[in-house]
């Protein structure tokens, strides 16, 4: 169990780094779009999309950072606690909202056509695969949070059996 | 809960203290306090047996049903 948690912690740390890279990339795309490139006729929509991307990536990275702390301090002897259930629920919800927003942004990005996709080196297949994986992960996290909540209830009941 | 624990009454009748009973039946004072206060969700038959043996009484002397 300790090894699993260590690997999970490691993966979350990598994810945080990935999130920071995504923020940096979106920021540089935004910079290029505003100051350097002038190919696209109407820049309002791409700029709005990039700002939305930076915002949601920042929120996700912040919650991942919070979650990594929870994982790091996870008390295995008292795993079935209200605090753990709440943390898993929060991160599950954040992932769920994030994946829906990303899906929405992707649909807009696809509808903007090739001109826009060339502008920011867009990879349709890869991005959609990532969103689906995240959606599945978020649902699993929400299920785990429910299991923890139920476990906490049963543990309490067991503790009050004399 | 509609099940009432009358352990205090039985203890007073027997002139026993909670600490003594806890030692006799082999549970902690904290658990005995939970039982006495009615916060317990369930009671094991083994605990009930130990209490009845220690206090020389019947389960009905300790537990009662009270309509809410």
C-alpha cells in the first residue's frame, strides 16, 4: 500500500509539472497570438480560449498540489476518515468539471478550423483521448470517495459496538 | 433510540462503581460510559453475558424497550 501511494504521489507530482508546462505553453501561445502572429482574422475567440485554458489549468494544478499534500500525509491506519473522503470528492469533482470544460473548449477549437489549429499546434486526437481518460479517472475518484464515506460510517458503527 | 440501558440503576442497586464493573467484565471505562450513556449502536452477546455474570442479573434488567 505504501508503495502504491508513493507511485501515486510521484504521478501527481509529474501531473503538476505537466500542468505548469501546459500553463506556460498556453501563455506563450497567447503571447505569440497577441504580439507575433497576425495570420488569423478574428483573434478574440482564440484569445478567449487560451485565457480559459490557462485559468482551468491553473485551477487544476492548484487542486493537484492540494491533493498531493493529502496523499503525502495519508494516514493508512485511519484511512476511512471524513477528511480523506472529502479530499477525494473535491479532487474528483475538480477533474470532472475540468474534463467537461476541456471537452467544451475542444469542440470550439475543432469548430474553428485548420487555420486556428495550425496556429497553436493543435492535436485533436491526443487532446480528446486525454479528456476521456480524465473523465474516467474523475468518476473513479468520486466512487472511491463514496466508498470512503460509507467505510467511515461502518467504522463508526463498529467502534460503537461494545 | 428506543432501547434504554439501565446499567446505572443496576450498578446503584449493587453498590458498584463503573470502574469496578469495567475491570470485572474486561472493557474500558470509556466503552462502559458509551454503553451507559446510550450512545452505543450495538452490544455483543459476549459483553452482555459478562455484564449479566458480573451483576448477577438478566439482560432484561439492563436493557429495556421504550416507545418513542
